[in-house]
C-alpha cells in the first residue's frame, strides 16, 4: 500500500505597494488562512513595486505562522527594488525565494 500526500498550493498575489495600509491587508489575508500540513504558500510579488517595513513584517509574520504549522512559504517574482530590500535586511537568507512561479512549481514537482 502506498500513501501519497499531494502538496496543496495557496497563492497570494499582492499588488502595488506593500506599505502600512497594504501590509495590514496582507497580514489579515495570511491570518485568515488556516495552515495545514503539506500546504505550500506562494507569495507572488510580481506586481509589487515598493515595500516598507510593514510589508516585510507581514511576510515575516506569515512565515512564522506557516512554519509553526508544518507548512512551507516561498516568495517568487521579486522586482529589483524589492530584491534589494530582502538583501539589505538579510531576509533573502530567511525566505525561500524563486525567480518565477514556474520555478516554484518545478521545484515542488521534483520534491513531491
């Protein structure tokens, strides 16, 4: 008998600025989701053109909640200014960051 557990994707795609106002919205969205084992949360930042500490705080809070529930959270499609923020804050070593959404799917399919 073989037991296979599929990895379920939850994709969030914030847009525009991840500042105090929009960071709060993202935090509320992340809080409203119930993490379950074998879920993969993908935050696609392709449409985010600026981010401040509130946006980073929402992402870190989400990461902590997801990890404590045995899930995985990854980020993809960082625009150059956002990537620099992650590098300066050294959060690029905390988050799993992928170049594209397709790269996330390829990695998940390989690991499954």
